[in-house]
C-alpha cells in the first residue's frame, strides 16, 4: 500500500505542477526591503490550485514593477536576475510542463520527474523561490549623537586649527544598489518579508561611528561646522567613502542623502572660537588702532558723565591708564602706515625689477647697453639705424631711414661696440681688442 500511495502522490503532485504560474509582487512599502513572490491563484476560475508553493514550472511568468528587482533561487542558488520592469518568462526551469516547449521532450522529462518524486515518497524534493527587492530610496531614517562628536575647526585666514565637540541630529536615506550582495550577506531566504527594522539599528551604529572621519574630510575642505547644513551632499559623499567597505562592498547598500536638522557646539567651544577670531583681527594695526580709539571714546563718555569723582579726576585716571598701557592709537596708525609704506616699497622694487631688459645670467631690470651683473651686451631684436634706434621693419621708426641692404654693418660680438662708420670697422675693437670678422656682421 505504501508503494501505491507513493506512486499516486508522485503522479498527482507532478500533474498539479504542470500548470504555468503567474508570480507578482504588490507595491512594496518603505518598511519592506525584501519580500517573497506570490502566485496569483483564483480559486473560483483557475484550475491551478493544488500546485506546490515552492515550485516554479517552466514557462512561468514573473511581473517586475518599477523600483523592484527580482531574483529566482533554485535549490538555494541564484539562477536568474531581473532589474528591468516588465514581464519575465522563466524558460530554464528544471520543472517541466506539457504546456510549454517541445511536447515530446517534455513528456519524457515529466515521467522522469514522477520517477524522482516516487523515490521521495511523493515529495517534490525541490525548493524554488522568487524574491523581490525594494530598490527605491528608503527615507526617514533618523539619527542623533548621544554623545558629542569631535570636529576639527580650521580657519586658514587667522591660523586657527582646534578640535571642538559638536552634537547633531537629522535623517538620512539609503537604497539597495546591489540586490545580489544584499541577499547573499544580509537577508537570505525569508518566509515572507525582510523589513528595515531588522537592520536599521546596525546601520545607525555604523553611521555614527563613520561621522567622525566624515567630519574630518568636511573640515579639510574648509567648511565650518555651522555651514554643514548647506553642504549635505559633500557629507553624504564623505560618508559613502568611509562606509563603502561595509555598506556597498559587503551589503550592497549606499547612502543617497544625509540631512542635518541642527548642529551645535558647546557654549565653551563657541566662546573660545569667537575670542580667538577677535584676537586674530587685532593683529592688524589698523583694526587694533580703530578698536583702541573706540574704547577711548567710550571711556571719555563715561568719564564725562562721572558725577561721583568729577570729570577732572576721571580724565586724569584715564590718562594714567593710557600711559600704563604702553601703546596709543597714533602709534598703531603709524605702524599701519609704515606697513603700508613697506608694502609699497616692495611693490615698487618689484616693478623696477620688471622694467628694462633681462640678461641670460638672471639679472633683471638692466637699463644700459650692458648687463650690470656680467657685462653681457644688451641683445637686439632687429636692425640698428645710424640714428641709434632699433627697428624691426623696413624703415626706421625714429628718422625714417630705410633699412640698409647690401654692404654689411658691423658691431663687436664681444662688447657691443659699434664703429662710427658701421660699414668700415677697424681690424680690432678699441674697447675689448677682439678682431672684427664675419661673427660681427649684424645684418
């Protein structure tokens, strides 16, 4: 009886699984990351009501919606993947059917399936599943610093480089970018749904740990902590860079956006930064002098209105305080003027160095015909007229004489001396003694 019952069960289950199925997934809410696909069965009209739940017949159709990704798992192994919305036909299933494909071939494969199920007492001995992944942006993930997070404040304008502690809170969003990694390393086989609350606490803990190096990258960009809410995209990129090994490469998750509701340092740190900035401003003699003048004006107003000791005694005390201070506004303004003069002198010197001509030895600003450093003659670019002007065209720009042609004109190639009659030089240069030859021809 047992064998007969097994044969009957094998035949019945095999024939029940001959029908092609239609798998679908309802709209996934923001709380569901992975869900198992369902067969659409109409008990009133459909004859496909007795098939096994985890069997996918060859030729079955899977509907994939926008914002979803589908995978098919056969005996625990991923065999199909589809991230494009539309209709997907599973035509490589190991479960044959008489209603799809070559009939003669499928008859033989169906009897083979019945024989295999008979050896398992009529059980299918197979597990095939479809999973749908939510690839939309998962928003509304709240975070907050339970304890202050270090943040480095860098202000290169005043030479400030100090670590402070800040608190922040807000929301971030992420999405599943690599569903195969997420299935392999996170969700695995689930009976119904894999929801966000199963992983959110772990993601939040790792996010708060990654905030410190991410803040360091933001600080290196010169962004102050009070301006971070305006640079959330840069912060999201920094967090993705820090968390890429754990989130992207291991779990297939990436941060999409990172919002900051508020970010505040302690009152002590804010007071320290303001005091350092104020002290840095007073490094300028102009600002220091203006501050001192303002303080003196306030002191004079207070002294003039002092009725207890009298204005004379108040002004006398103020003068003694100024003398004890060792610095007055006139001296500061003079220092500022001196600094300005020094800057002008440096600018003037630089301007002078750029005037004149530059020698090959590195000397700049030469005025005469010879280098003031090495004595090299001033190079000429063009031809020299009898009036002394250097020209590039066919006529002299000073006297209008035409550029001489034909007979050679001479100039000493050692010291630059020119004879009074450029066409008839002496045999030797009277300045340096060098002989005149073809190297001294300048045209």
